[in-house]
C-alpha cells in the first residue's frame, strides 16, 4: 500500500469512530497525559489506537502526540497528531484534523492533513505539488492591502503594530490545519512564537505548505529545522511570500 | 406557517443553491454594493433573493444586508444576513451562516442562525429558551482559569492586558455565528468595539444568546439597544457572565 492509501484509511476510520464525540464534553473523559503535558481525552486515545493498528505491522518508527516515540530503527518515521485541535473538537468548534506526516531518513516524504467536517484531504508527496481532494493548490499571491493571517504571538510582540499592517485576523486554534489554509490561499500566513507548536502539529502540513509554495522559517527567518519528537516546542512562521514573512520578522 | 418553519425553509433552499460556491473565488463575482458599503457577491445576491421570495408575500418589513430596508408598515420586521461570513465562505473557511431575526413591534420575537457546514440550527423564541438542533443550549459557567473568547478590538485597547487574563483566543470572522458559540458554551465571550457589526449581523443571534443566558451590552456595559437597519455600526459585548463582562469593560 502507498502512504497516501494508508493515511486516508486511518483518517476515515478515525472519522467513523470519533465524530459522535464532536461537541460532546459530557461524553468525553480524560485517560492520561501526553509526553508534552497535555491531557489525553478518550477520543484522542481512540484515534491514536486506530493509527497504531495500521502502523505497528509496518515496523516503522512512530511519533505521536499521546504516546511519544516508538523507535523501530526504521528508515521510515510516521509523525501523527490523531486530533489536531482537540479543544475545538470537544467544544463543538468546527476546526480539527488528522495529521499524518511521513519521513524517510528524517526527510519529508509525504504529508496528509484530513479535515473531518469538510471531508477535505490536504496532501503532498515531496516534489509532486500539494493537493486538496485531488485538485492542485498553491499559496495566495501577496497583496499588502488584503492580508489575512492567524497568529500565536509571544508577550513581547507589539500586536497593535502587526494589526495595523493586516486587514483580517482569523485564529482557529488548530495549527496544523491552519497551515493548510495558507497552502490553499485562504490565509496569507500563520505563526507561533510562544512557542507551543510541536513536530506532531506541523509534520504533515509542513510538506503540504512547502509543495504549495509557502516559506517556512524559525523566528529569525532561517529555514525551519525540527526534530521528529512529540515534546520540543518550536517557533514556526509559515508565509505565502518573502514580503509577508518580512512583515512578521520585523515585529519579532 | 410559523416563523421557525419559514426560516428553516429559506435556510435549506439557500444551502442548496450556494454551497457549490464554497471556497470558489474563481466562480464568484461582484454584483453591487450593500447599503453599508460592503461588496455584494453573486452568492450573497442569490441568497437574499431566495429569502425575499418567501418574505415578500408576507408583506412584512425586511431589513437585509444587501438591499437595506423594505418598509411595509407591518408590525413584523424580519432582519436577515443571507450569508454571515461572506469572506470565509468564498475563501474556503468553514465558518459562515444564515441569520434570520424576527421582531414584533421592534421587539425580539424569534431568531434562527443556521450554520451550513455543520447543519446546525441555532434558534430561540422569546421566553422559550435557546436550542441547537432541538436540544436546549446555555452559556458556559464562568471559570477565570479557563477563558476562551473572540474579539474585534479598537486601536486604543490594550490587547496584551486582555490576553493575560484569558487562556485562548479564537477569531472566526462571522460575528452572528460566533455569538451562537457563546450561547452554546464554546466561547465565554465575544465583542466588537471597532465597531463594525450591524443589526443584520446580530439580530438573529441576539435572541438566541439572551435565551441561552448571555449578557449583551454596549461598550459602557449598558443593555444593548439597536435600530433595525442595515447601516449603523454598533459596539457589542456578549458575555456568559457578569464576571466575564467586567473583565472586558475594564479594558475598554
């Protein structure tokens, strides 16, 4: 089976099992804590277990939000966030996704981010372009008069200055999925410099954004590097253009 | 026919006609300008025309985003926003709704806000409670350690101070629909003090929020009053509690 087939199979099975929990705080409960300290709820666990059912027989390395790392000394590493946007999911906010990033010898190979509610498969194989449900996507052309961004700033940042340069703010609370909104041209940029984002949040959408033409950097504007683990918190900027990136860098 | 039946019939017919435009900037085009100066796109026009097809034979007054006011000297006034969140809709951001507010002698009587993508009917008759798809909803209990809000601030406001008091920010860009997220307890509060919001944006969700137990005020903390027209821009705060409201008022 190809990686896209495996990823989509897992995504659809997770969808089938967990959508009855959407917006149902009353039905969910906490079953543990993730390696990075977040609470694991039952629907996170169900989702991760489904992913593992498919991945374990492949003897690949797995990095996942809830369990951390399974190291099988494989050349393949699959980095997943079973539910990107858990808070949204259980609180009835329609922004959450399954994130499935495949790395070969630690290099991006394939990414799939599946938005359950709109049944949107965002995906990309390295070097082959980015797609939304099979249709090619790319970042939006930069227009300084019409900027829409999402952000997770740190306390030092002058938000007022930033807001003076942009037209609209959207903050959805699911970083991996929001990256796909940059990839398809709905947002101009997104950044997290608190930093709170981890590899599991960005691994799948990283490839999708790259293939859609986005720039992805750290907070100094250097090409982003990240380790494939579930604990490091990293600064990430994703922008549709050098001009957009410079606006953000200038304020950091 | 009852108002809820009329509202839902319109909502479902709009859904049928416009969903093929979702995320399709390439398919849409501008057909005019609304009384408050926003661009009217073809899908806005299609939606409004469907609403008018049902409302005109009733000889009621109509206030709508695109056309302004039809005054039939009726005791009934129906205030609609055919697509709350037009930018989101056409840019493939899954957060937009149909807003249908009914007033009798200018007093709130019935409100329906329909979220197309999740097929959610938020509704309320005055004095009868607020419902999401027939299930009673109410605002969230206030917990100072776990505040999630949406906001549209003015330039004077100290955002950093605000952000220090809250745990999460979500900004979806469709005020009427976001009000329903306060009503169902997904958000603690939302406010617009730019101000950019108009009666057409809030008329339906106003009744829903009231019936769900929310406080709705102007920027001085006084009970909100608004005229039923499509042009006035008003300051609005919607909060789940007095404590939440006070946190916002203190910073304005």
